RNA sequence: GCGGGUAUGGCGGAAUUGGUAGACGCGCUAGACUUAGGAUCUAGUGGAGCAAUCCAUGGGGGUUCAAGUCCCUUUACCCGCACCA
C-alpha cells in the first residue's frame, strides 16, 4: 500500500511550480493541439463521466509531449446559460458569483485528478474580456449580411418563458425543463447558417471525424435534391409552388395541401368561400403544441378551400386544394403536391376526404396500401414504360424545365440559427435600435456591452429578457445620429461562447484582438478534438459554421477548425442505467479519488471498457485497478541495480511498448492498460527485475497514472522526471519470438499444438505437424486432400 | 417511418481484421500465511463428460480448408431525427 494522497499532492504541486504543462507559442518542436470540450461548471461539481474523456486526452497529451511535441492542451469554462441563471434567481445572488464559486469547485477537482491542462490559458465564456470578442464576431456576421432580425415562428417554452431553437426542442418538449413548447411569433436575430449548408457538408472531406459523427452531421443538414413545380390556381394569376423529390409521380397528383400558415391564403381570401373555416383551423393549429401536432395528429385533419382549384400542369385537370397541419411551413415551400397512391400521408388524407387515388407506379395493391417502392410507370403520359424512378425523375424534370413549369432545387432540413434568447445570463447582442436609423451596430470601441450588476433579473411576464426591465441599461444614444435609442435586450444563445473558444486558447490574453494572427498561423487546426456524441450535431455544426465564416472573411487561416473528432461513451451507474439524480445511482469522483487515489480512478476509467461505448461503473473493477497499482508499488522490492533490460523480459517489453503506443493512438485505452497488467504479471514471476525494466514500465504507464509513476521513478533513481522524458521506442527485431506455438487443425478443428522455430519453412511446418501422435491418429488411413499453411500461425490438414 | 449503433462466460470486456473464441480485470471455488481477513500469495474457473471428445459469440440460412469476423435473412435493445414532401 502506498499513500496516494501524499504522493499525488506532491507531484501536482511540482507540475504547478515548474509550469510543466504550459505551452509556448512558437519554438522548434512540432505543434500539437488537443482539445476536450470545456465543461459547463454546474453547481453539483464534476460528474464521474468527466474524468473518462479528460484522462483519455490527457494521456494523449502527455504521450505527445514525451514524443517531442509542443502540446497545447487547454481548459476553460462554458458558463453562460440557464442553470446558472435559475440557480442565481433562486438563491438571490448574481449569476457571475454563482459561476465563480462553481468554477473554483470544478477547477480544484480537476487539479486533484492531475490533468496536464495549461491553466495559464484558462478563461470563461462569461469573462467580459472573452465575450467582448464574441460580440465583435457577431458584428462581423452582421456586417456581412449573415445576421438579420426577422419575424419568426419560434418554439416557445411556456415554463422557461424563452424562445428555443429547433435544436433545443426534444420530442416536442423543452430540452432544459421538459415543459410544453408552443409556437409563437417573435422578432429574432438569426444567423444565415442555411447558406452554409453545402460548405458544411463539403468541409467534412477535410476532416478525420469518426464516421458516426460525420453521418450525424450530414443527416442533420438533410440535403435533399428535387424540384420546385408551379401549379396555377384556376381563374387567378396566383400560382402555388411546391417542392418535391418525386416529380416522376406528378401524373398521380390529385390534390394539393398547404400549410395552415401559408401566405397565399391571405392573398386569395376573397376567392375562398369558406375563409372563416380556414381561420378557425389556423387558430386551432397555432394552439397545438409541436408535440400535439406530431403525436396526436396521426389521423389527418384539414379544411378544403371551397371555390378554388389548382391545375395539374401535366394532366391539365382541376384538383382541389386543402390546408392541413401535416404540411409544415418551415420545410420546402410550405405546400405539397399530393400523390395519394404513393405516399403514406397523402394516402391517409385522401382516404379520409374521399379524394381520387391514381396509381402511377405499378406494384402493390393501392386499394389497401400506398405503394412506395420502385416499378413501372403507368398512367403517366410521356413517362409510361419507364421502370425506374431515377430515369423517370430525370425525364420529367427536363421536360418541365423546358416549359418553365419546374426547376431543379435543393432543400435542406437545416434552418437558419435563431440567435436571440430572452434571458439575462448571456452575451448581450451588441445592437442598438434607433427610430430614425433603424438597427445600428455598437461601435467596436464601445465593446464589450456589459451585463449590468443588478439585484433582480427575473424574466418578464411578456417573455422579454430581464434586460427589458432596465431602462437605465438599455437607454443609450444612437451611435449614428446621437438621438436617444434603445439597446437590444435579447442575449445570445448558450452555443455562442463555445463556437470559437478553441481560437481564443491560442492567444487568451490578447487585449487588442480576438486572436493574434501569429497564434492562429502557429496553432492552425485543432489536431484532436474530443467530446460527447450529444454534441455531434448542434455544437459541432455551429462551431464549424462560425469558423468557416471567419475563414471566408479572412480572419482565420483554415477552412475547418478540427482535424480529428472523437467521441467518448458514457459512464453508466453501477446498475447499468444512465446516471441521474432521481435514480440515486451517481458516483462522486471526489470520494473515489480521496479513497483510492486519482491514479486509480484514471486507470480504471481507461480500463473499464471500450472508450467509445457506454460502460457501467463497477467499484470492484476500480479496486482491481488499485490492486494493480499496489502490485506495481511492491515490485520495487525486486529491483536490482542494472539499467539494461532483463533477457527474459526483453521480448515482452518491446511488444508492450508497441502495443501501448498503438493503442493510445487508436483510443484503445482498455487494452493498453490490460497489456501493462499482463507485463506486470510477468515481472512478478521473475525473482528480480532491473531498473531498466521498471523504467520502461512506468514510462508507459505514466500518461495514464502520472503520480505513482513519477514517485517510483524518483525513489528508485531511474532517470529524469518522466513527463519530461522520451517516450520509449521498440525494436522491430526484438519483438520476434524465436519459436511459436503452431496450431494443427484437421478439417478445421484444433487437434494438436507444437512449438516450432519461427523461421520454419512451409515444408518444415508440415513435417512437424505430421509427427504429432494425435494428428497421426486422425489421418491414418485417410486421404489428405490438401494442407493449408498459414505462416507463423497454423496448419490445417484437409482429409476425406 | 428514416438514419446510426449494439448483441461474445455469472459481470465489464479481448480477439493482430477470415486463422487456437473468452486476453486483462471483476466475481466465484479451493488452498497457503494469519489471532483475524473485506490484506497478500498459489491453483482453478464458458457448458456437458471419468476421458477421448462434443457443444458454444442473439436466432435461422449460406460462402470457405477455416466465420464472432464476409453474404442473405430475422429478433431484441439503445441513440439521434421525424407528417422533411
């Protein structure tokens, strides 16, 4: 047993005092930038899941330093957001004080775990020195026409009284509080992220993101290629534009459906005989929450527009027009051409309202089911006889394009980014509204627009930001004309601060600029970025969008911010369930590291399972890792004063160097630890080991368990401080065994094993195999059909 | 519905990518040392069988000398998105 508390404190102090992990901008070493998602410093302290990814990337960082890189491995705080605000309201303190306390707790916990962060670059997104530049960059979006304010039907959380982006609505409920979400019209600041949809897809080619992250991003952007088709409204000059990916089915269009909010309804008001019904339905729809609209509307509802018809441009027949809430204003054009024979939703609607169903693709029985698959085109004029949708689509689109009825379009699921929040605890949007000049940006020299130090900042009842209750804050002079004007009282979303933080780490104390150009050029891309799968879509898209825009206007030198992106699995409770307060299955990392030591916790979190997969916590497993470290401690008794490697251990040591080196690169931390356990088992079997044997071992283990290894190194006088030493290399010629155990199979089943020299030829291997008694028994009196030889592995004798 | 993922002993998980299934750890069993053991050490540990052997990677087919790994099919669970036209 060793005293972990004493040893760990000692080395943590040493690293602090010697600034062991502070990165320097520049120098002759190659650079390596490792980034781990910075935490939201919640009041409950570190979660047991945090040390998993932090240790993994810390291990990489420590290894890279030993490999001679200039490593940037920073840490900071993403501290704007609702929880801090709610906590502060509840406890009647200013959020900035709450945040300060929480950061202190978090930082202390991280230090106790011995992570090699460069604390000299620490900052919080809530620091005015930082959010000044967040505001400044917002103004760049504005200058380039990418930030605009628009009336927007937004998701509105009734209980938080705050607008939410699509990304923050989960299953029709508020992501934060689980409360009811309804639609509400509001003027919101928006960023034109949609314009970057293609760039965000293409940019992925320049990255090494793990596949599931790439796929998640592509799906989220939701690119879909199709066409916009014009349908005349009979007897008017108006026309309806629809988006479709299946223009080949246009002969089957027997009606049209508009979103209830569609603007043409207002235009055609006078022609619609039952306009009052339309209005009733609109009111009905607006009242429904997103959840109701999706979940409860399994059976379709709608209203037919009496008195008006659309014209199917290929059949020239008059078709009825409906409104229904199954068509969304937010996707495509808010209007669809309905093909009931081949679309589930249109089919249900047509059945309910007795609309004709015309089959245009052969297959299935459309009396009972819409047919969705591929097949021969029928009832389709020029398309008849074509048997695959690809050519049918191509033919129809070219035909309609010629006559100006249709044009090719691409649609995206991705929406513009709603950038306004009606909250106090966020970066104020640096815009001023003047009655004569309109929206005017705050001049750079007046940045940052600071949040006020006030006692009360409860949300207003009408859903405005608390800042809207503070005339002394929002009243100001128009920067353009000097007349009295009003500051924007909305603040930025939580995601803003995390959309450029990796840039600031490169040059965190720059007073004059968001990041110095030299620092940007020096550090370039983040080489390795790790974070949770829950951020694979939104955070990562916002960050990439932000960065790409900064590239387009020449402020950063790279198109993409991150090279490698990996994602860790969750640490589940001992019961295999996701950790939650209500289940009471949480594990406190403080208690664990106090009782078992930071090295034990770190080793266990690396060992517990596949890094990318969710894994249940096991206190017994943790104890096993402590036993491993105790055994390492005890092996000191066997050390003899000799620097060369033991003959008996040499091959194993070289193999382990290779294994651990490769495993860390491939995030196979669990097998890296297990191979070290195996090696220690071998050391244990020896009567004594050399200083050299031990030095290699603790060097390999050092990135994972940095304290105990430094201590042993010092106690035994094995060499210089490990974290400043070289990573061991292996000798290819030393990892070859002189002999190997050859497996002999008969008809694919193992029937014998024999020790064979590694350099045995195929013929020699065969003769070894045929000498084994058990093999002789099997092949006696049988015909040998063939013998398969796998060099240095096995022989399979096929008999009849 | 669409997209992604997972399935291997009592448990967490290995398996060089088609070549000995179960590394390593936990747990368990027996023994040693002990006043004691929830410390440590030794041995054993997928199932059946005295054994030779047989069976076994969610289920069912297939390819192959050889399949956890490849192909087809099917089931269960997890995650993300969702009347996306």
